[in-house]
């Protein structure tokens, strides 16, 4: 397309439609990939800051306990907290996946509306 424009060649409407379709598909893939990376990194950050860092920091307590009974009790508590935390993390991941799916659907519909509008404008322009 750039080469055709640089050479001042007229692009046929069918060629233009093909270029727009190819660009649209590529843009959708790029947007979907960028959004996926955003959701993944945000989820990782949220999980790390809300759940994991506190659990790692609380491991110091284990070093301070004096008896095996205290340690065993603490480890049971930690295990219970880990199970609860895992459940919340799975729920958060599922929510983010649902949001990602909905956003992709909305974005695809937006592109379809845009392409339909462009096709309509070209049709109107060609009819005159």
C-alpha cells in the first residue's frame, strides 16, 4: 500500500478493501496480545502484592518459635491460609479471564462495526 501511494498509483477499491481487512486482522491480534499481557502482568502483580508477599514475610515467625508444638501449630495455620489464599487466587484469575474474554468480544464487535461503516461509505462514494 505504501509503495502504491509512493508511486502515486491508484488503488482499486477491492485492493483497498483487502488492505483494510489485513490491517484490521493484524490490529486485532496486536490489541488482543497487548491486552493479554496487561491482564497477566496486572494479575501477577495483584496476587504477589496482596497474597504472596505477606505469606513470605510471615515465614520469619517460624524462625522465632521455640518448640515443635508451636512450629507444628503455626505450619497448620499457614497451610490453612495457603488453601484459602489459593481459592481466592483461582477466583481472581477466573474473573480476569472472564473480563479478558468480554473485552475481546467487545473489541471484535467494534472492529466489525468500523469495517461495515467503511464499506458503507465506500459504497455510497462509488454510487455517487
